[in-house]
C-alpha cells in the first residue's frame, strides 16, 4: 500500500538489533502450580493491630475452603519479637485441618520448633538470608551461624519425620547491602537443600527485583538445586511481583508464594505494599490455563472477610475490580446509561446481587458469541476455573 | 520474610538505592552508563518507546475537572522527562481536522475489535467507524500529520466477553492499511493475561510488523506489567502507560485503569532496556498531578519511594 507517513522525531533505534524472538519460551509454562498462601502468617505479621485468634482461625478455614494446597498458619517465634503471633499454639490447634492441605508453621529456632511440635505441627519452615548485613540486623548473627541454627532444626525435624521448607530472603536485593549476587543466593540455597529442606522459597524481600534479575538469580540457583524444589516469593513493593513470577514460571518454577488480599506491608518502606496478592496470581494462572486447584470466588470471600476484620482496603486488583461488578451490572440493566449505584465499600458485596451464599457474586465467563450479555469481570478462557473448589 | 521487627528504618532509602546501586537502573537521556551492570534478557528489543497517555486517557477518566493551567504545567513537566510521545489529543471527527491541524502534530483514531463495544461507545458498527476513519486519516495525511490507530477490546470486551485474535487482526490491518503509522492494541478492561496476549499478538503479527505495533494494557486485574513483558518478549517495543496510573476504568467504578508509567519504567530499567526517560522526573510529575487532582497515586514505585 502506498502511504506517506510523517517520520516521528525519535525513530526507534533498537530495531536493527531485534533478534527473532522465539515464542516457545514465551509460552512454556508448568501445567500445575502449587500456591503457598502466606497471608495468615507473613501477611498478618505485618499488620499493626492485633488480630483476634478467632479471626485468624476463620481466615485460615476460609482459605482452606478456597482450596489452597499450602497455608502457612502461624509462627512459633517469641511474642516479644512478633506479638501478632503470640497465639500460635491456639491458632494451630483451632484450625480445621482439611485433608490434602498442609499447614506449615515458622520455627526460627529449636525452642520454637519444639513448641510447634507440641502444638501439633506437621511441617515447619526455617529462614536464612542471602545477605550478611540483613542477617546481622535481623537475627544478630552471620549467614553461617544462621545456617547452623537451621541445621539444628532440620536434624530434629528429620528425627521427628517432619518436612522442612526453607526460605531465603533478599534474593534480588537487600535493603542494607543493595545488590546481591546470584552466586551468593545459589550458595545459600544449595546449603539449605543439602541440609534437608524439601523446598526452598526464594524471596524478593523488598520487591526491588525485575524479570531479568529474577532470571539471572534462578539460572544460578538452578545449577545447584533442581527447579522442582524451588519456589518464588515475590513482593509487590515496586509493582513487579507478577512480572517476576511470570519469568520464574517461564524458567520452570512451579511453586509460588502469595498472600490473600496482598496482606502485609513492607516494613522497609512505610505505606508501600508488600506481598503479591493471591487473587491476582490465581487470575493470571487461570488465564494461562495452569491448574491451581483454587476457587477464586471463595478466595475473594476470604479476602473480603479479612479486610473487613482489619478495617483496610484490599491490595488485590482483582478484588478491587470484582467488587465493583454490581455497578457494571446496573449499567447494563439501565440500558447502558451510566447510572451510579450507591457506592459499595470495596469490602462489602451487595447481597441483592448474590447468587451464592456469602454474597459475593463473581460473573462466570460466557461463550465467545454472547450477545446482549452481561458485563463480565473475570477472564474467559476455556477452563471453567472458577466453578468449583477443585477446578483449575 | 523472617521475624522482622515491625519498624526497621536504618536501611537504604529508595533514592539511595537508585543512586548508589545502579543495578536498579536510571536511564537518562537515552544512554545507559556503560559501567553500569545491567541484566538484559536475550531476545528483547534494546529500546522501548513509551507513549505517555496520562494527559489524555488519564485525565479524561478522572472525575475531577483539571484546570487548564494545571494541565499545561503537568504536560510541561512531562516534557522534561525524556518521554518522546505525550498524548494530549482527543478523538476528532472529520469536520474538526482542519482546526486541529492548526496545532496538532499527530492524531489518533479509535476503533474496536468488538461490534457491541463499537456501537455502545461511538454509536456505529466497526465497518462504519472504519469508513469514517479513512476520511480522517486521509485528510491528516494530506497535511502530513501522522495518524495512530487504537484497537480497543483487543483481549476482551465488557459486553461480548471473548474477542478472537482474528477479529483484532482484521481491525488492526484495516487501520494500518488506511495509513496509520502505528496500531496500539488495547486491553481496554484489563482482563487479558500473558496467554491471551501471546495468542492475540501471534495473530496480529502475521499481518503487521511488530515495529508498527504497540500495547496499551490496563491494570484493572493487576496483569498489565506481566502482559507488557510478554509483548516485549514477542518483539513489541512500544507500550502505552499513564503517569501515576491516572485514569480509572469506566466499566468498574473504583477499579484501576492504566498501567503506571513509573512502574513500567522501573521494569524496563531493571531489564536494561533503553527508554530515554528519567524516572525521577516522571515521579515528580506524578506527584504534582496527584496533588493537583487530590488523588493517591496508583504507581507502586511512587508509593514506595515517597513514603520511604
């Protein structure tokens, strides 16, 4: 076609170096992803106000109902350090233990481990960091010493036939040291794995990572530890969590940590957000056709519940958009004119629209041809992923 | 995270991180410091053009009417950031082109990949809209004014639901054929995910070279950056965004809309990609406009930085 176009002032300079992108890596994903829900521990731990034991138990029960396969229940840490977790034994004893769902608890030291076992824990987690300064400031010892402490717990856990999950913090950056080398992360992870952790969750503690750095770090770690034993724990402090998680999935990682409603702020930047919201993660995975076993509607209900209890807004974009669907529905009912419904608070679904118990209605995908249909608010992909607790 | 005490402030501020730890990246005036270690994913374009739509798409969707002098100051601030394209134009009808031509350097036309959306939004079918656009684009070309085409609902429609990649391709091809230099593919309600982005782009890129394509992702479901990353991996090197994530979604009151320019630049910097844009200055412009319209920024980078 003959066209005359005005050349833009700044012509793209990168075109010549554009290599043919292989789309195979863009589309290669695991078929199933295990989501480790950390909202009840990592999330609540960072909330200022004490959350009642009954609220914690109800949250965890709702998360179980939503089908999350792993739900971190609490932390056996001294209440002096983390007052929020003072009711750890009560919470662990009070929750419903659904078959097929694991409820790991954090155990920072051998004393915590013993208390956890006494309270009935069947799985525990231990923490180290990839940064010396962070370890020093956080637990007042070196990385090596912190590994030794973990080893003590691992040996005790092995004797009690209790599996241990390892966490490595600051894998993409440290609030004190800045850049962290992938080699350093690989070394620490390798040690944790060889000590007996069945899985190691690599945490971008301050959320500074971007997909390229994630890739470099994972490449280094995957030389030492099989990818099946790795998980990523991305913080959304700079909005990068989902993109970083996507990169990790492309690298073959199939376990992802997240927090319902994106609970838990970042203690290093007041007011900034913290964890990746589970709802937003499930949305992406469902859209990719990846099986998670999670019922998004029930998950949204759990998020609504805890946000009401904490008197705070959700950090999940899916939750924010979904709760406003009542407005959209009314747009169509009024023949497309923009009539505002009386405002709903983000955490209060309109019971008049409810079709399922609990009040929150999530519109299901219609077929591709839908004519004169309702305004939809969820991804429509072939898999009816939000129709039941074990769907995906 | 481990047992972190609730208030730990003796750590690097974000500004310090940016200055002293260049691995986060601060691409200024189009040239990265060669001494700077950057991580570049292979297969990505070296340069990414950001089309800033805050003053148009963003402010248009904000409830508060912004006084003209504020708008001008906002645009002036954005002009200092290194952004090469700042959209300030609105949709025009063919009658208005001569008047617009007096000051415009570029125009945009807005098509949709959904019949229902087209009818509800601009009160005509896709075919009718294309005929109107042909007139507009033709007139613009006579005056040597480039035209950018937008395709709404590229990854889903609030009325029809699923939109086939073939339909998006058909509409895009029409716009490209009539003379639009670039087609911006818009995920209007933000429902897309990397899978649907990939399928749509695979189809469109059979007919239109990637250099003439852009993605316009909404962050309504938090998927924008993941979708943009996918587009970059597919060979697209232009992305639309709005400073501070201005502009809500008219289809879901209170939900977010555009992806925040700051967060996009942060990702691109981290990927070692050249944007020519100064992140600090964009953050300052974002801070300015948010204060002016009395709203909290939707940019996570800004939230982290201004509160640190």
